[in-house]
C-alpha cells in the first residue's frame, strides 16, 4: 500500500506544482538532494513517528523513487488523456527527481550490501546477491539516462541518438522489477503474505503497462506478451512458496502459543545460558538467553538473517521481556516480524531452561 500512496501523492504533487517545477526545476532538484542528505544522516532512532516513517519506509527503502520511475514508465501508454498529458509534460523532471531519490536507497543499503558483495559475498544469500547486482547495473544505466534528461544536455544531442539512448530505460524498468522481486522473495519464502501483497501491486502495474503497450504498439506485442508471461511465472512461483510457508507458520503458531503459555511470568528457570531459534522477517533468528537466580537477566541476538533496518526497532522488545520476565510484550510497528522472531526465539531458549 505504500507504493499506491506514493503514486497518488506524486501525481498530486506534479499536478499542483507543474508550472513551478517546469519553470524552476533546479530548485526542486536541489531540494531533493538536501532531503536525500538529511535522510541519510538522520539518527536511526528518536525521530517523530511521521518523520521516521517517511525517512525509512518511504525514502530509504526506495518506495518513492520506485513510484516516480513507474509514473515515468507508464507516461506514454496512460489511457487517461489528461493524466497522460501531465506525465508526458513532466516526465523529464520526474525522472531526474526519481534518480536523485535513489541516492538515499543506494547509500542506505549499499554501504552494507555492496561492500559485502565485493568483500565477503559468502555472507549474502542468493536473493540478496542478485538484488545487489541488479542494483549496480541499474546505477550504471541511470547515470547516462539521468544526465541526458536535463534539458540543457538534451538540446545539444542529436534527437535520434537521444531516443536511442533512452531505450536503455526499458532495461532499467525490467531490472527494477527483478530487483524488487528478489528483495521481496526473502520474506515471502518465510510466509509473510503482506510482502506478497506488496509484490502483487508491482506485478499488476507492470502487467497492465505491458498490455497497454501491446495495444498501442502492434510491433511490440510479441515482446510484451513474453514479458507478461515472465512476470506471471515469477509471481506464481513466489506465491506458491509464500502460501506454503504461511500455512506452515500457522501450524507452528499453535505450538508457539503453547510455549508462551508454558513460559509464563511465574515459570521457574535453571541458571545458565540457553539458545533458541525462530523465523524472523527474512531468515533464521537465534538468540541467547542468560538466566541468573531463576530470572532472565540478559538476551542477545547471536545470529539473524534480518536487515539492520528492522533490528534497530525490534531490539526494543528485549528490555521489555527482561523487565516483565514474560514473552507477553508488544511488537514494534514497522518491525513486527523481527519482533516476533526475537520473542519466539527467546521462548524456545526458555523451554530448555524451564525446570
């Protein structure tokens, strides 16, 4: 739903401010760069909820940039005449702002994943490797596409050469979908159907775009049909694995509820350090729990497949568990699956400690 919201807000923004954007585009580019810098250097915690949500869920994750690229992509085939006119008139500025917004996403995630890709690739799973490689290729494509989107550069180019260069954007759009599919597949494979729903939105948009393009450009029909089938196959495979994993999670939920009932606030624990594992947002979550004088005194995350962006907030449940001496704690919004992974893993460890 974040993507849908970003699409609506972006459309409204460009519709309301079309004239100022066309007349003073440079100011909007500078503002975008400043927002990108502020988002990158912003503290990881302590921001107001709305600011934190916009910085992390909308900007850092690339949702807004993705929405802008999608609007640029569909501009030429949009069936609504007024909207098509707006998109065609502003897609140059929109593409540049989208490219500048990707700075946030690539720096926020690239400082970890790009470094791992070239220094310690064994620490990344297959999906993250492919996602990082696709991202690097997109950055390479985006450089000439963005530079030639500036009107001062475009006017100096041969029109045929400019159009030929802009065809690289179709490769970019295809890689964008593959990048998103790889990232989403990580949590989908662990049964998180909310992520599958997010992928559904992207898949529907891409399929509708290809259908509209096939209708408008008859020579491209075969290619469009091939890509529609390709997208449907990718989606179907991920959906099958996602629903299977979700069903398994449902069966395990009953067992985990029994665990929480057994591991209650009045349970008696043997002193020592115990480990437990459970599924987090995008992988196995292993924690160590230290018991002293029959009470939980320390909880540490030993290993996890979850990204740091989720763990930053998810770790907040640890002091709550220790304070309450119970697994009956609230999850943190925006990091629900990681929180549940920690809670379940602690429960597994406490099973071993129960006298």
